[in-house]
């Protein structure tokens, strides 16, 4: 394996570790901002145009949490190897 490839892999591992740490440290703020944006979207859609009244904030919260968990797993699984 060439030195460039090893350097690139090492840099990627470091970046993944930092990104996972960033998500851990800022999860609540990310969730708060996401909830606000979803609420704004929910408020902008007239209920008459929606077939089912879905509360987007709780649904979006669950989806974002699942996304953050998936990102963490992706970032950390490589580190565990």
C-alpha cells in the first residue's frame, strides 16, 4: 500500500472521529434546530391539502435521531476495526 493511501486512510479515520464527537457534543442543538424547521414546515402546509394530519415535529425528531445514530455507527465502526 502506498504512503499516500495510508495517509488518506489515517486522515479519514481522524475526520470520522472528530465528526462523531461533534455530533455527540451538539446533538441537542441539532435536534432543537431541526424541530424548529419542521414546525415551520408543518405550519406552512394547510391541513386541507394534507390527506392525513401528521404531526411532523415528533415524526421528524424520531427520524433525525435515527439518522444521527446511523451516522455515529458508521463513523465509529471504522474506528473499532
